[in-house]
């Protein structure tokens, strides 16, 4: 399988427009692979290629944060697509999600792993790790490396502080699996990743990323 859409903006590194995120969640999830995620800190661009994602869709999804309806925590999931949803889990990790589809329908895509592109020294500083392979190969790790926490939940991804743009990785195959790191809904094949990419997360019960 190859990337779904070619380009959404004339400027390759410009933030993707609102309509990009308004599409069906599973379509957006797969299309996010190969795109750049950029976080701007003090004028420096920390950027990585999205190589792994996971979709969560609606109140009938047993693994979705909206399964019990609207709460203060998940409120941003009920916004129109194109906003960030960041939450804190296990008392250790921040998790970055991209809200999708239409207003009042809760759906989002978890960004599970990146391949670093630029801003490596700042990523090393923020993560406290030297090996590039350890910087962004998990959802909590990439949030550490890019300085993403719950203060960035609700950020408009069409702005220039935290955003997604077209990537530059060429053709690749998309693989899928059941979702990981959750107790229910693992049978849904809603985890997508770039096949063979070394930055795809490694899951085990000890390391919850």
C-alpha cells in the first residue's frame, strides 16, 4: 500500500489545512504516515516523519476516551478535526493525538512514533538520551523529545506552533495490526505503520510505549 494523497499545500512544509483532518479517521490515520510533525520551540523547528499511528473512533469504541461520553478531559475530541489532544497516562507519559472528522463526533489518531529529521540536539536534550534510535520510537518518547505536554492540548494544528505538513520520504508500504497498549478493542486493526522502519515502537508489558 502507498500513501493515499500526494500533496495538500503548495508549500511542502506549510501546515496542512483543516479539510485534511475532516475526512474519515482511518483514512487520515494512514495518510499521516510519511508526513512531517513539527514542534517549534524558541524559533527552532523540531521535526520528525510520522511512521506509526493508531486510530480511536467514536463512543462505541471500547478503547476510545469518549466511550463514556463528553468529559472535561476529552472535550477537545468533540471539536472539529485539526486540533491536538494531549493526555497524560501512567503518571509518566504524555500522548499526542490528532483530532479528526466533524464537530461533535469524537475521533482521533494517536501519533505513536517518528523518525527524527531536524532539531536532533534539542531532542537529545529534552529526552536525556543520545542515541537517535531512542528519541522518538514511542508515543511518550516523542512527546518528551519534542517538548509536548498537556499544555499543548487543544492547539490548532493549522497554526505554526505544532503542526503537520507534507513529508519527503518517497514510496513505502503501510502495514497494520491490532492496537497495542490497551485492554479492550485490540482486535480492531487500527494501528498503521511504515513497514520496515526502524523507528516503529517496540511494545512489551514492561515498557508501556
